[in-house]
C-alpha cells in the first residue's frame, strides 16, 4: 500500500484547538486528544485560543503562529496537530513557517484508519480515502524533473512531476474503485442470499467507542478485537444470532462514527456502509455514561441520513450502565408497547436477555404462525427451517409427510406452499 506505512513508536506533538465564532459547532478538545493518542502520538502541549474566523493563509494570526512556533521548539515536538480542517495551502504555509509536519483533523483520522485496516477490503477503502485527500495536497516540488523544456537532450514527456503524480494517483484511484466495485458485487450476492432465505439483518451503529464490538461479541460469542479506544473496529463483521419469536438473524458490526466524519471516508467506505443501508433494523449503541451522549447521538443520525439509512427502524441501546450507579437493565417502550430503548452493559452481560427480547419483538412483528405440510423429498427445507428456529412443533404421518407449525413471514409461507407437494394453511392470529 502506498500510504499505510508509518514510523514505529510515539511521536511527540503539539495540539492546536481554536474556538471559531464563525462555526456553529465547535470541536471537542478532549476527543481530539484521544484521537491523537489513538494514532500513536504523544501530546506534550496544547495551544488554545479564539478567533472570529480562520486566517486564509495560515489559519492562525501572526501572534498565535509565533507563539505556536516557540511552543513547538521548546517542547522539541516534530508534529503539530490541528483540531480543524485545513486547506492544502494552509497546511503547506504552516509547515514552511513551523519547520515541521502539520496534520489536520481529517489527516489524523485517516492515519488511525490506516493503522486499523486489516482486511484487503479495509486497506483498499483506507487507501482510496488517503489518495483522495492527498490529491489536493501535492506540492510543487521536483522542479529538476520538469519535462517541458526544449532543446537537444531535454525533450521529454511534456509533463511536470506534479502532473505525473496527479495522473498516477488518478489511475490508482480508478483501480481501487474497480476493486471495491467487485467487493460491492460480492456483498450484494450475500445480501440476496439472505433475502431469499428471509434472514433479517440487524446492523450495529453508533459513535466510536460506544461499545458496539463488545455488544457484538456478547450476542454472537465471537472474539472480535474490542478496546477502549477510538476506531478499534474498522473491518465489518457478520454473524448469525438466535432471537426469540423470529429465530435466526444476521448481526453486523460496523465502523464507528465521529463528529465531522471526513467526507472522503464516507465515500470510500460506501461498500461497507451498504450493510447498514440494507439492514431491516438498526441498533444504535450509545454510551450511557458519556456526558456528551446526546451530541454523539445527533452526529450518528446525521451520518445515517447522509448514507441513506435515515428511514430504517432504530432501537437504542444505552450501553455501559455498569458505569452508571443505580441504573438497572430494562426496556423502554412507546405508547403502542413497542421497544424503543434497552438499558444494558455489554461488558458485564446485564440486560442481554432484554435486548434479545426487544430485537425478537421488533423483527417478529410481521411473522405469524403457519401450518405447513412438506413431502419427504422436502426434508432439506424442513432442516433449514429447524436450523433457523422457525419450527414450533412437528409430527410425521404414515406417508412420511412433515406436518409443521412454524413462525414465518407470510411471503415465505406462500413461496413454500408453491413448491411441488407442499401446502400451507392461512396464517393463524
């Protein structure tokens, strides 16, 4: 990969956090410090301040820029991180003035994603996001390699190194998109197979570090990596789970969201986020112990709307109640009695049964009991229904026919009744 390699060990850095009156939503400094640590940096100082709006050339004013340069030199830091989005020109000008590397919030998040990508698909998506980000930040160096001079022995391809770099990046982006298109096709085949089998998909969504992977491990028995750090999960995972009332469903663990999630990442991870868009139910995991839980929930809803998942039914899970004194596991219901919120702890397992009950109720609303008769040659179908937990009772007559009482969607019962030798009675109330 072109940009996934990074130096080992922590890098000392200075953080820059400026309150901008021109911005309606201010970035969180504590979250930014956590992002820096998650990336492997070691913050040694923070420069804070306030401005009406950013300086077009260097983001900071002359006085603050001089103060930052002195602070960096006194700390011996080789990196300056801005808790803001910088334009390519601002980034270049700051590096010239400070004589060190400068990285904005978007670049920092991209670096974390580069560290956490393990699957081939995840690495492709990260590289695509990095290339899109880098394409606007190519410096006008390499002047000794210009190929636009005339004269004997000096004629070349007619391109400058900058133009060659841009063309190479464009070709690589095109190649990655083609590869991700094949990934999207494979995922679509999997979704079609699940739809034919009437297996519902439940997708875990939420702010980063809300406990989605811990909840995924609890419900599925998996041992996926879970840690108390931002973006511990990057590659999506799918597992079967068994739920009351509706039988088997597919649970998907996805990448966490964050405030002002870089648009390059949303674009690059569309192949992954399609698992969320195609889900029948979203489980919005919220850190109940976080003082910013309401703000984080708002950010998640904004990203869901951006990717086209804003209309999918959602049930909230208020996680980490083990950190909230006197909060017991429970299900909150709306006026019609439908579950809207579950209070639980994925770390201790408290409330797991309530969550399974809520998911089973929500997914099983369209299911009803059906009486089916399957001939002996449909024993494979009977086995599949049994494995999904759909069969409530059964008996076998003298001819070897299976008489089943099953909980199914009416659409699936109609498909079974249309098979040769099969029959289904009308749904039972």
